C-alpha cells in the first residue's frame, strides 16, 4: 500500500485510530496513574517519541524506495543493536550464549530471506530507503532498552494509552505539513482496511505485548524474538497467498527456534 498512502499519513492515522480504540480500556488507569506520569513526564515523552512517532514513520519512509526483503533484513539487526545500547546505557552484561543464540537466529533469517542461498546477500541492491529503515531499527532498539524507565507502579494500560496519544500528537504537525505539501491520504475501502489493520494488530495489541514482554524478560532476551518475523511471514505467505513451503523455510525456522530456545534456557537457568 506504500503507493496509496503517504508515509506520515499512514503513521498518524494508525496511531489516531489505535488511541481511539484503546481509550475506553485505559482512561481509568490513566487518571489513576496521572501523578506518576507527571512525575516521569519527560522520560515517558521520549518513549512515545521513539516507540510510537519515530519507529513506524521511519519504516514507512524507507518503504517508499526500498523492498520488504531489505526492510526485514535490516530490522533483523535489532538484537545486535540492543546488546551494545543496553551495555552502554545500563551496563547490562552480554554472555557468550547471547551471542550464539543471536547468530543462530540471524542465520535463520538470512536463510529464509535468501531462499537458502546466503551468498545472495552480496547481490542485494541497497538504496537510500535502507538508511531510513536502519534508523528505524536503531530507534526501536533504543526504545526497547529505555523501557526500563517505565515506573513499576504505573499500570501497563496507562503507559500504553499515554504513549499512543502522545506519539499521535507529536506526529500531527508533520502530517499537516505532508498534506499541505500535496500528499494527502486518498481514502478508499483498501486504505480504510489497511489503517484499521495496522491500528488494531501491529499497534495496540503488539505494543501491549512487546512492552509486557520486555518488562518480563528484559530487552536483550526480547530482541531475539524479532527474528520470528520472517518465520511468521513465510507461514502467512503459504497460508494466505498460496506460496510453496520450501526446505529453506524449515531450516530457517529451526535455526530461529534454536536461538530463541537458548535464550529462554539461559533465562530459566538464571532464575533457578
């Protein structure tokens, strides 16, 4: 849909609709936690800027000129970006098993995206859109690391409601500028369905799940699960688009699953 919806317009309406959808479920926790939000307002605003306003907008800008394959490959570097950021900002340790699990799952991603021929990576045509997507990956890695700023006494629903609404408001002037520059959203049934999908699933639900997951297992471990994206993408392509399930899908999925399993085992060992 990148030719039908301008990038900032999609980002703005995605978060505007997501905010409207979650408001009935979060307004009471928001009111109850407002004193906590006000005390940590600057940090909460940074998280909204990074996780809501910045990440998806950069991805959509990048997808104007790059391919979905390039985008997934670049976003697969997220775990590699999270580890040094977590160490630089919070001195979080990185173990040998962390590096092995990342290497295995990253290899699985490459196997799927290159159809079992990793040497194809040398033939990838990189362009300026890739720099936008890499910027998005860096923003999401920083957001994931800084999620430890969220006060433990703050209800997750209040945090979600605040970041969605604040991120949407940050995008508003950029959306107006894009529209005045001659790139308005041309509404039609396909555009409406696209905005509705990204508002419900990758926005409200996915952000709630991701925030809770990072709080439970930490940013380093959560980063590994990014590599499930091409695995799920392959399954959906086979299920909904009639694509053929190939041997490299299976090998890639096993490598990703092994990397994630090592991460889970390490967490279990450290908690026992």
